[in-house]
């Protein structure tokens, strides 16, 4: 599929959904409103701008790292259950996402810069070692973190994330310029329809409520697309070879993967990943879900992460 075709698919086809709601049901029992989630967030003044984050609980620090185009909101259904299991849960919004600042710039959103800010946040929280969990583009930020500080993570949980180029099938390859900026405009101004297409394609049977979608839609409506633009114009063009980084990791690693994901493909890279990370087969959990497993299988994820030794 060429760039023009992908552009039509990602932008103009959603226009046909303008009369459709981005959610399937109006509400769910005991659901959280995004305004309530934001009210629980704290802020760290990084050198590049404010970083919003959740910090709840006591015990083993557990970092929950989102990807693109999400935020800490992705983990909202998991945070309190993980706290109940004895974790101190840290769920940040990376710079340019969620409730964090959205400064101008391009290289400020580079994957190495994201990794440096993660380390800065954990230093600010006086956390020296932690159990690290990541999803989607959070994998890139994680491998860069290991390059910068290889001994900070004590355990690693991998959730449908970017690892090797064999397992990454980008939904679009975007170059810097007007076309890329126009596509980012679409996320900002066609938020409801774009999100509807996203969740229809990246979940199997997950009914999204109005409140669910609002947590993803609000940052995009606020114009937080600069970090997305950086990701789509660099990391979808070329994924670095992180094999040397992975081979140096010598900590317990578990994988929880929604096998129906059409963007992040476990079967195409599993042999390399298992070998390089030295993963015990008992710690590989393949589930019949799609990309957003936090939406579809939050209870299962909490159970598996809580049992990881």
C-alpha cells in the first residue's frame, strides 16, 4: 500500500463515519471519567516540560509505559488492582501525550530523549530499581533506556510492543512535510472518527464507552500530536537493530501478547526475542486478543503481572 493509499485510508475513509459515535455504548458500571483521572495526576518539571503521572500504592515500584497515540489513561483499569496486589504503580504521560506538556520541537521527542525523561522521573521519585512494563512505542523508549541505564530495571513485562523490524508492520510510513502535518491535523480535527477506526481495527470484541474514548480523544483535541509526528516520520521508516541491547539484558522477562495484533506481529520475531532475552517459556503468555490488550483483558494482565516472579 503506497503513501497516498494509506493517507486515503487513514483520513478520508473516516469521514464517512462522521455521523457515527466513536463509542459503542454510552456508559459502563463504575467507569472512570477522564477528568477524575487527571485530578489524580501529579507533575514533574522535566528539563523539557511538565510530565504528568500517576503514583499510587506502596511496595515494589511498577512502571506502566504507554505508546502512540495513547497515554497513562491506557492503564486506568489496571492501576488500582495492581496497587491492591502490593505494587507502587507509576503511570506517566510521556512528553507530548495525555496531560503532559506539548512543547514545540522535533528532536525533543526522539526516543532517546523520551528514555532520558523516564530516568529523570524515576530519579525524581527516588526510585532506583523497578519492574518495567511497556506497550507499543514504549518498547523503543525502553530499549533506549537500557542503553542509557542498563541496571535500573529489575523485571520486564512486554505487552505488544516494538522490538525488531520483523515484528513491526507500521500502519503508515510518513515523511516530514506537509502531508505528514496534514495527517496529524486529521488526528486533531477528526478525533472521533479516527478513534472509532482505531479501536474497531485494534480490538476484537471490546465495547468502548463515551468515557473510555474521551480519555484518548481529549489530548488529541488539545493538539497533542507533535510527538506522534516525530514517531510516524522516523520510527516507522526505520527501526534500529536492538539485538545487542536485548542480549545484554539479564533479568526476568515475561511476554503478554495479543496474538490478533496486525501491527505488532509476535510470530514473525518470537524466535529472536525469546533467544536474545533468554525468556523462560512459562513466562510467555499468548492471548486471543488484539493490540489494545489493556482494554480487552485488563483483569488477565493484572493476574499475570501479579504472579510474575
